[in-house]
C-alpha cells in the first residue's frame, strides 16, 4: 500500500499536467527553404507540384493541431515572393532570378492557405547571409552582392553583409519593411545567424568597417562594437516594423545559450562551447529589456538531462529571463530516430516530456519546431504521441500585446442550415476580424470557453461545413462562433441556431471565461 501511495505521489504532477490542455499556446513549425530543406522538395518542381506539396504540408501541420507556420522567405538575399529589390531564389526555380512559370507569388499563396486553416504566418528572414556557398553559386546580375560588392565579406563558404556598415542596416530594413507593407503577415522572424558561427582560428574580416565606423569603441572593445552593430539593426527593425503595422510582431530565434554562468553570473548553468553574447554577438537580454523584440524562441535542441546543456535547465533559465517578452521554445523533432546517439531521442516521447515541462514554467507560452518535414515523416510515432496527449485538442495562438488588445465585434449574420446531409455555417466578416473559432457544446451543458476540447474549427473564411452525424446533430448540440481580432483577442460569442427561411437567429450568450495556464 505504501508503495502504491509513493507511486501515485511521484506520478501525480505528470498525470495532472497531461490533463491540462491550454486554450492558448504557440504551436509552430519552421518551413525552411534554404537548400530545399522543407519546401519545395527540389528546385525543379512545376508550380502545380510546388503548391500541392505546400498544401499537403499545411494540412499535415494542421492535423497535429499546430496553429502557426514560420516560412523562410529570404534565405540568402533572395526571395520566395515577388520582390522589387531581390532576385527569385535558386531554391524555388533552380536558377536565381528566374521566377515561377506560370507566375504565382509563393508567399501570397502560403498566406492564403494559412488563413483558410486559421493558421498564423510568421515570415522568416536571414538578415546577413548573402551568398550560400560562395564560389559554387551563380548569382543573378541584380543580386545585391554584385551591385554593391563593397558591402560584403567572405567567411568560410559563404558571403555576408558587413554588419559594421550603416548601408547594411538601411538595406536589410528596406527589404523587410517592403514585406510588412505589402503582405498580410502576423510576424517578422529572424533566426540565429547574426554574426556567423565562428570558424576555429579564423577571424571574421571586419577590420575595415571597424576603422571606418568605430562609433567611439576602442580596438580592445571590438566585441562590444560587434554587439552594438547587431543592437542597432534590431532596434531599427523593431521601430520600422511598428511604425508601419504596430500589430506585426517582431521575433528572434537565438541559439539556446545566452552565456554560461562560469562566464557571467547571470548566465545559465551550462557549459556550451558557443554562446549568443560571446560568439554571435547577439545580446538577447538587452533586446528583451528594451522592448525591441516581441518574442524570443531559443533553440533548445538538446534533451532533458544533457550534462553540458540540459533542456530542463535552459527552459527554466529562459522562463526566468523573459523580461516581459513572450518566450516560445525551439524544439527538435529532427533529432528523433532509432539510431540517435542520445538515448532520449530514440523515442518521440522526449517531445511530450519537454512540452509538459514547458507548461509547468510560468513564462513559456509554447513551442516552435524544426522543421516542418518531420511532421510528414512522423518519426517514431511522433504524431500519435503528440495528438493523443499534449496536442489532443486545438489551441489558439497567444494574444499579442494583451495590454492593448483590439476588441473584435460580434460575428455578424451567423446562420446554420442543414443541406445535403451537411451542416453549413455562414457569417459575415467585420473590419477587425482576423480568424473565427467555431465551438460545439451539448445543449444541456453550460458553455466553458476555456476548454479547447469544445473547439471544432479555426478559419479565416466566412463559412464552414460539417458532415451531419450523431456527433454533430443540431438537435443535440449548440454551435457557437467567436471572432479573433488582429491582436488575437476573442469576441463575445454568438449562438448558431438552425436557419428558418430568411429569419436571422443570433443569440448573445455569456462572455468566454478567462483561461488560466
């Protein structure tokens, strides 16, 4: 009996966490386009096959109950969208500068497909990488490295913008702001490639720009000067994005370790060989404290218990160092395989353990996964393990800047009718509506809007169809609609009742209850 009690007490926190399904949580996947990591699978696909691949990928991500994609649109100063400044990517059509035929805009296509599924889209830029595989890559004559070769530095196998030049900051800001102005996006996303990862015994060749633009830094302070270069572009991007569209978020996905605590008492209890602050010259904490980024997604691609970089230690450190910024954790389904060197990755349950740990930390608000193709590959039953437990139900994305929410109006002219053995729901779009949430409750129960098991669908469309069966019998269930605003605030609900002739039947009911995580 004592053994049974001990076992119950030991496993109770895990059993409890498994029963808690947050209504709001970031669940995102990176869609990498550089070297065709995720999409398109090869650079010689027809437009039709490219689009089919993307639709299949988005459908699969949605089936995992993910709610966001992070789409790489500028891997190397090239474009996966119709850019007036940079050439079409070689990884889209096989030749840099050659556009898709017949013409379509991949970013516009992905945005529309995401909206159909109620998914958010964050556009992912690499700010400094200009030529991937310099010497082996044929760049278009209009590529910026050919028009302004004096802005670039070669380091290892790649060519980079010189971060010390003000021209770099101005140009990169112009590129990103063009997308913010012209496309319906939810966020601008930068990855961890600021200054490049160091090559042993090879110094980054930025002496000339340091001499030309020292800004008061001495030679002994060159590392601080490099950090200041990155600080300047981060602040400039933040200010520029917010001046155009204040509700477009600005997020950064840094390497998982800011600094080790043997280097800095404020660092994490780790022994990482690379750090953001000392090697990539990215002072993430400063950006958070100054409000220059809306969210950070540290890439914690290690398992729980790893000695030099323990996922549990680092997720707790980032939670404690959120500094008022949203924190989503970057996680690594790409490591899951039978032949993994580390035992933890020989089971997809490692992701389940990590997600439950995230949910136990007060400032962790979800996950981003590298990368999308692994959701199609489903390594070691990852889908079954996620959707039967932690991702059993859908989740809304977190609210944006909840201190200043945009409150949406009630969904207008909501009707439901039975037709051809289907339930058809229709409604009208209001100005501030971004997405809609369709709920289903038994008629004899009080609606609990904090329970995500009642969510039937997310969509930005103004109609939805369900098969008419016992699970969806309008005689047994009430169907209720809410709208999400551009800040992801949720409206008051309206109750669908079956349409009779042309009579409008909308009943306001109680406000959705607050979700406590």
